[in-house]
């Protein structure tokens, strides 16, 4: 098996090539790259398994064959599932017409193969007009055409929202009502309900369901069974979980993951 260097040993800001790529494999345990930033913009592409990216105002889940775009200079952390195979693409901030905020991109098979090829060629700068330079520029032209999807959970810096998000992420089976959460947070039920809408744009119920969907996609992509995910999220039955998943994403879990893996792309409508 080909060995890939640790990403911590690579500083993407040291090269002036329009784009450079690195493969990463994770085995035996989940791996988290703590909050950091770099000058270059970054695409986190999940080839297998899944990765969760956290930025200041949201959590992003990247299922297989999708990518999350992180603009240059934005603090972020990445947490990969144990079976994850990822590819990082780093680009100069001013060479691609993509948004200045995070977004999930549906990555076509052609663009995916171009990224993987870039990761496998020597990374020494070969100058403007060289092979790597030409490959990178064609790749970036195509990447800018990839459709954007919505696969994130709004999480603000507000202390109350962050406390709820951290607690529910640690224990997603918690089915506490808004009233119960308000009591924990020393707020009135009405004030908390208004705060969640003001800070996230979603009602408490829709916000928690969005969190459940992100966790479900991540866990299913890592190989956890539908039955186990259903139980971990606190659903009374597998049927209830599948019904929720299908209503939100248009397909039951198995078909959803199959379509994502084969074609790239997915969407959670918020």
C-alpha cells in the first residue's frame, strides 16, 4: 500500500503553485486536526468514510465523494471517521471563483480524478506553464463549475447555542424539549425559542433534526448500521428514523449513500 505523509508535515503556504493536493488515510481510530488556519483556500474531499469540518458559525459534514470549500484565512478544524480516506486540495485564494464562505460542493468523477492525479504527481513547483501548473489551472476552472449543496448545521458563537450544540453532539439521543433546555440554560421557553431562530434561522425542532441528519450521514458513511444509528439518535424504531431521513433527503439511508458514492453530490434542505 502506498504511504502518504502526515498532513502536519506539509505546509501548503510554502508553494506558489495555483493548486496542490495531498491524500490522507485514517486507520483504527478517529483523527481530529485541531482549529487552525492557512493562507491558501482548501477543499476537503471525502473519498471514503466522512469528515466533519467546524468553522466559526457552522458544522459541515462531508460524505463520500463530496467536498467542503474553506476560504483562505478561515479558522477551521477537521475530524475524520476511522475509515476515512480524504484528499486535501489547497489553492491560491485569488485563482478560483468560489464563495468567500464555506460551502459543500458536489464533486464530479472527472474533477475527483483530476484532484487525485494532482496529489500523485511531484509537488515541486515547475513554473508557470509547466505540467503541474497547467493541470492545476484546468482543475480549478472545472472546480468553479461544481454545484453547491447545503450540508451544514448553523452554530453561532452565542454561548447558549454553542452549549446546546456541544451537548447534543455528545449525546444526540437527548430528546429534551425546548422547555427543558430553557430550564437548563436559565431562560424562558419563549426566549430560547426566539434565540434559536434568530441565531440559526431554524426552529429548535428543525435545528435538532438537522444535527441528527448530519450525524446520521457521518455515521452511516463510516459503516455503522441503520439500526445502530437509529438507536444512537434516540428514535423509538428504525422505521421512524428511516421515515425522517427519507422525508429530509428524498431517499432512505442505503439508497442515499449509494447515490452519493456513485455520483457525488447531496443536499439537506434547510
